[in-house]
């Protein structure tokens, strides 16, 4: 998977607001592994949508721009699903 472009990251921030997403490497490291001990996988961005409208707009953008979305809610992190 190719890294998201700055243009795409700006579009994501335009949907959620800059305070509800991150593409900073230091913060992404926290989301690159879970308690399952599986291999780490650094995401291109982590997004915290506020409502279903933002989720819908993000999914539409993902379809248009061709990037994958891996939803993650609360959980134990013991199955490797988030990575």
C-alpha cells in the first residue's frame, strides 16, 4: 500500500478536523501494534471521526482515492485485528 499523499491527508483533515486525525510518526507508532504480539504495521494515518456523517464521507474518500480503511473500536487488542 502506498503512503497517503499530503493532498489526501488534507482531505481527511477537512472531513474530521485536524484535531481528530494524526499522521505524525510518533503518534502512529502507538497504533502500529497490539497485544497479540503480531508484526507491527505502521498506518498512514489514524482518524477519530465524530459521527456517522464523517464516517460516510471518509469511506467515500477512501473509495475515490483508493486507500484502505481498517475500523477499530474498543477491544482487548489480543487478536491482531488492528494490525
